[in-house]
């Protein structure tokens, strides 16, 4: 199989697997218990927090472990706006559903949300953020990089605007974490969400960065875990795996990114020049190093993906969280594309192991299938 859906999830790396093993087989104690056996698990959680904080350039006290990016986003949005005592949120039309549906939930509770447009490349204009701010604005949430089209957003500029206005700023960095340098120590970012399984860590664990001085109320209620901010017994093995995967991701970021960028650009060039009416979605330069998203006009993504799967190639039409939906991608529509074009968007999210030979096979199969579907 040629796996090109790394934006949905990634293969567990060996470093994460080995880091997790002791807490699955031997040191399985509850880290909240006081006896020595359990305290080994507690030390693993705190050592993982320390490792992640060093990689991110923040204090360990600013990191809270969660069940994944969705929980982190929900916590940031819902508890975030509640903590401000204000009623207005600013976000964008291309956010992940974990943010958009949190906003929709808040709207039902009486909060108001401004969903900003993006340009044809999927970029949020900082000037539009500034213009949307009202007296009652309490929270701004803009993703670091889009999960479907890969466009990198001007987060530092937007965070600066929010900071100057005294507004809480959150960024969903699930796709950017481990792929791009995140300027946490030098920016005005208040809240940041990340997830382990996008960087070859385990599923079911994530983090919320909460800048010192920001005090969100708990989102989950129960015990006193995570310094009383996030109830629930810690997933010790997954947390250890998260830290190990992050160490690998940050250590290899530059070299890995260069490899992915070269293969990304090779795929984009071949697909858009060799397939008629095939165009790139997203920014050609300011995009994630491993993201290819194209629209093949006259070809629906669903049969294309099924036929690719039969040929041993795993790809996607957009967010895995929207699989099964009959609606076209909200991200592609926000770029100004027609519904027909949005149904024909194809996302290839690769990693550094993709060879030129495999890339050539992928292009050949897509060309062959697109030609077949257009003749049907």
C-alpha cells in the first residue's frame, strides 16, 4: 500500500512504541495513587510534560494533557469564551469541525460568532480580524495550518492583534505541530491545541497549551488530575508515546520537511500539468510541506478514491472527520469553488518515506482513473 492520508492519521513510530511499552505491560499503576508502583507512572507523565515543554519552548506548567485535538479545541473555545465574561467570538470559515461545531454549540447558548472569509488561497487576512473585533469580543480562534488544503495562516500577526486588544487568542495547531516551528515563546498565543497521532504518536492523546496567566475553567469535571484543570485518569502510555513521537518530529523537522516539500512539489507539478483541468487548492508556497490538494474537474472524488484503494493507494477527499458526509468540503467552497469542483477535490498527505517511484505510480494511477471516469 502507498499511504497518502497522513493528515488523517499516521503510523506509530518505533520511538513511541518503545516509550509506551513499560506502561502497558509493567508500570500500569494509576498515577494518582501514592504508592511507589503508581508513582513510576506519575513520573512518566511529568517527564513527558517536561520533554514537550522543552520542545515547545514553554513552561511545563503551561501544558495540559487531553484526549486529543478535538477535546483541546472544545476546551479552548467553550471554557475560553466563558472565562472572559464576553459574548463574541471570531473564527474563520475553514476551521476544523472541532472548532466550527464548538462555535455552533456556543451560538445555541446565546453567544455570537463572526466567521471570516478567506482569500482564494485559503488565507485569513489579519486586517479582517481587526475589523471584526467588537467591544464584546472575548476570543479569536484561527487555525495554524488548514487540515485539507495545507495553507499556513499568519498566526503571529493575528495573535499580536488579539494581544493588543486584550482578547484571548487560540490556534488549532493539530496539523502544524511537529511540521512547522511554532513561535510560542515569541508570540501572543494564549491557547494552542495539538494531537499525538498526527506526528506518528498514538491516538487518543493531545495537549492544550495555556499561556501563564490564562486560567480556563475545567471542561471535564471529576478528579483533581492535571492540577485540577482536566479530570480523568491520565493515559500514561499514550502520554509517554506522545512525548517520544514529538521528540522525533522536532528533531527531524528540517530534514524531513525538505524531503516532503520536494516530493509535494513534484506531485503538484505533475498532476496539474499532465491532467487536463486539474488545479491546485491552497497556497502554492505557504502550505504544509506534506500537503497536496487538487481539484480534478469532471471527476468526483468518491469513485476516484475507491478505485485508488483497489490499486493499493490510500488518499482522501478532505477531513477524515467528515467522511460519510454527502456535503462538499466547506473548505473548498470557502475558496470560492463551485459545488461541482468541491466534490472533485483530492488530498494527498505524504510523509518522508514516499519514494519517487511510488509518486510516479500514484500520478499514473490518478491520470488513468481520471481519464476513465471522465469517459463514463
